[in-house]
């Protein structure tokens, strides 16, 4: 890259707001991919409508999010994974951040922590948000926190989680969510970093589940009615 181009990139980045609200918007009339165009496990083939986001596309987007995060964040950083759905995004995002740190002049120290949040039964929010896990949230005091989440749907879980985390007096809290659902049920919350803004459909795969199924699916897919019935929770 020519020196002039490098300066332009820096200039462009330094003008970016600290909290980014840009994301790739997948429109409602988006033509998703047929299951036959990608490798989908046979045990889920009849339970899915289509592939919405192939894993390769997700990985490329995650790399870009990691670059933005590395540019914005201050050290020391605690990357906080929201289990279970966030584990794949967390792993891939941290791999990119570690690679950035290993090759960049400006690197920062990072710690990891995990919390578990559960608020869904079948494809409906129960309205009750349970936060479990890390018993050492007090260690977040004075640190930069990056909460890593798979999906923001109503936004209620994240608002509740942020209230809880802020009680521990971190220096800064940022949220990275792979997906942001466009839904009438949204409370208006938007994360600092969003991978893809998606239509109002129930999605599974890349660690996102439907009653604990489909985490073992590489791509983000839309579940069909047969899949919803087949894996419905026994209530
Ligand atoms: N898929 C998986 N988990 C979720 C979703 C979804 O579409 N929305 C909220 N939690
Ligand atoms: Mg989640």
C-alpha cells in the first residue's frame, strides 16, 4: 500500500465514532441460500428452511469486527463471553484479536471470562432473564469490558446484563453481537459492534440453538416449522 493510502485509511478510522452502529443489513426479501448449496449435517436437513449466513461469510465479517474493536478498545480488556450461544463467535473473534495483537505494533492485554444467560423457551422469550456463572465479577472494576453475545433480539437480556455489569464499576463496557434481529419486539437497544442485522426469523447454527439443538451446525440457518415441532421443549 502507498504511504498516502495508509494515511487515508488512518484518517478514515480516526474519524469513526467510538461506538459504531454500522452493520451489514440483510433485507427482509434477501434470497437466502439453498441447503443444497452448502454442507449441512444430514440429521438437520429436514428441519431447516435455508442457509442465511454461510460460515465463511461470518468469519470474514468477524475479522473486520475484530479490527474495529482493536482500534477502539483500551487496555486491559476483559472479553466476557455470554454462553452458550456466544461461544463460537467469541472463539473466532478472539482468534482474530490475538492475531492482530501478535502482528501489530500496538498490542493490549486481554483476560477472558464467561457468564451464562438463559431467557428463551422454544422460539419465545420467557421474559425472565437468568444470569449465572462468573463468581468474580468484582474483578471487572476499572477494566474495559467487551461483552460478546450471539444475538440481540428483544434487547431485554442485554439491558439487564448491562445493568448488572455496571454495578461492578468497570471503566468502559462495549457490546459486540454477531446478530441483531429486526423485530417489532425490540426495546431499541443497539450494540456497539454488530455483525449482521437480520430479518425477524428464528435462526440457529454457529452455536445458536433451539432448545439446545443445532449448535453443531456451521452456518446460521433459519429453522422451519418441522424443526420447531421436532425439537420443541416438553413443558
Ligand atoms: N435464535 C437463537 N437464539 C435466539 C434467537 C434466535 O433467533 N433469538 C433470541 N435468542
Ligand atoms: Mg445469546
